[in-house]
C-alpha cells in the first residue's frame, strides 16, 4: 500500500498508529486527475465531496461583484482542501487547479467516521486548520495595512514554509508556478505592480529568479520587510490525545 499523502503530512507533527494511517489512506482511494485551470468546485455548489491534494497545486478563491478574483489560499501535496465546506451545505468558495495534478475526493460524511474512530487525527486536523486560520489572519492584516513590497515578501515566505513542511529537501529555492496575475489576485495588486515589486526585490539582493524558480537570498531581511511569522513551526502538540 502506497503511503497516504495526507498521512505523510500529519506524520510531520505526530506519530500515527497503523489504524490511523489506514483510515487516512481510505480517503485517497479514488484519485482524480485534474488539468491546469480546471474548476474542482464552484462557490455555492452543494458540497458532497472534500479533497486531499496528491500532486500539483490548487487554490481556493472568490469572484467579487465587479468580476475581480481574490485568491484565498494555495494548496500543496498533502493538504486537505475544501475544509471550509465542512461547516456549510453550499460551498463558501471555489476550488481550482493551478497546475496539472491529482486530487483525492472523498465523501463529506466520511469525516464523521474518522472523528468517531480516530479522535487524535481529528484533533490534529483541528490544529492544522487553526494554523491556516492564523496565516489567513496575517495575510488579511497584510492586505489592509502593509506595503506592496511587504505583501509580496510575506507571500513568498509563506509559500516556501508550506513547501518545506511537505518536502524536507527544499532549502532556499522553489518553483513558483504562478503567473504575475495570480500573485496579484492573492496579494491585492495588479500584475504590473507585482512585476515591479519582484524586480525591486531582485535589485535589493533579496531574491533571484531562474527558469521560474525563486531563490530567497536573504530570508531574515524578507521576514523583517514582510512582518512575517512562520505559522507552521513551533506548534503545541502536548495537549493532543495519546495513541
């Protein structure tokens, strides 16, 4: 049995029992290939499925009354997407593929069995949902109060820290795989302004670019500029139920 992507993600934070791993693996038994740009779920659709990302990158977003798009969250392999829909019968956001990839849909009601039989896993999922909530709160503050340069610095740091959770081999470089328009939709800037800020970060010796990859040359300075805190590190797991 191949390892569950979701289990591999959760094992970064606590050891899982064989039963817990098997339960998580069952959520990924029906992989579905998606193409770049494909809509996975539309806002206000009836929610019947939730998803785990196996490969590729996905996003959640909303379309504003004037037709503009606000990207809410990026998702990477091992991420549980659609979690906001657990609280509603109709989807509060749209989901789409940023790249070609594989997602693993599972019935929304499967969560009940997981929660009943494996409360430790449910508790850890709750912890990780809180890290997402706090990270989104940080970005909301950034969108409302920070400069364009600070927003972009924080956005790049958030991406690399999340990728590091999934891949221990990532050091200071990562494939961005986002257009300037998509970056702008995430940080509230025009694509022209995004291009200007990226060039400025390069000129300041903070990042470099090569064939779509971004290298962070001075991470400490970027953190200072972006008023950034890594919300995926230093998590308190002492209160979780024992195996």
